[in-house]
C-alpha cells in the first residue's frame, strides 16, 4: 500500500529562533504589531510504500529520527494517510 506522510519539524521551544524573531520584527514594521512569537520550521510531505499503516508509521518515524529532524534542536510530528 502507498501512504502519504505530512511531517512538521520545529525548533524546540527552549531554543532561540532567529528566523522567527526576524519575521516577528518584520511583521511589526508593516503594522502587524499584534503578531508575536513567530517560530519557523519545515513541512515535509513524502510517500512511502508499506504493508500497513503501522509499518508506514515506523518507516516515517525512522526517517525523521535519522535524517529529517535534528533531535538535539528540533521536534517533529507527523500524520499518515492512505495515498
């Protein structure tokens, strides 16, 4: 079966996010002073061939742990659906 995974990778809350800070300041400079606490991350979509949803979950989790997210600096979450 083919599954589609939607993965979100974000910096840990305890870490500084220079990109998020720059975007927060830029939004303020164009008059959007109500926006605060911007955090910048990544969204990844991938397709995986697996025998069932549990196997697909395991494959995506392994991909996140080994390649797509840096566990020291980032956290990740994902959802899977049949493609």
